[in-house]
């Protein structure tokens, strides 16, 4: 059974194949994520930003900063896979990153600016992909099989919506309109 609070849009299901419509959808999601996130946090005060989206979960502030951290890492992985042959990427400890001062109490403005610029560049990068580029790979040392850029684009299309849904769900449960 899906825990709707933890996985409000369901768990990520990796695609085994994709077509132009899938790619276009992922590209639109990645391009539109910063605006979707800004809408989700619009009007929230510091008390609300420092509220966990679920018991034992990150605060809204930490979720926003996590998206910045995660998507910067993802973009770097795309660039590595496009310029090297199946590079091994360096993982990072996202839970520990979220506990650092910038993630716990940092203002959201700089992270939102990072996401705006990053997603504009990421979308431009995706727009230049050939069919072969979607099949380029990188290796994550904690997994046995390489990750294709197609699978990774699908995952980050999901990732932005997943965390935005955490914020939207909290707003709904708390009556924060």
C-alpha cells in the first residue's frame, strides 16, 4: 500500500522504453518545475516553511533546498554522461546535506534562483539531445546497472512533482490556502 503522505504521486516507476511524447513530457516537467515549486510555496511564512511535510520528514524549507541540491547533482550527471563514456558518479548523502545550516535555516531566494537558472540550462541541454544521447549512461556506485539519461530524465520529471506534492499536501492538510 502506498503511503500517500510520503509518496503522494506514487513511487517512481522507471521506464523500460520511451518515445518522443515521453521525452517531450519529461522536458516540459523539468522546464516548468521552478514555477510549480514557487506556486507551492507562495505566501508561506517562516513558521510554515519550517513545518515538516509529514511526521519525521523534512520541513518545507528543507524540501526546497533538497531540490536545489538534488537537481544540481542531476544536471552534473547529465553533463558527465554526455562527455564521458559511462562515468561513475559520486553519490552524496542527501539526508545529511538537508541537516546543514543552509538547508535547515537558509533563505529560499538563492535556491529558487539556482533552480530557475539550472532548469533553463537543463532544458536547453535536453533540447539538443540526439536519439543516442537519451541512451548514454552513467554508473551510480550504489546500483548494479548503469542509468540511461532517458531513465534519469523520467526520474527528475517525477522528482520535482513528488516533492512539490509534499508541499501541496501539507498546505491542504493544514488549510494554508
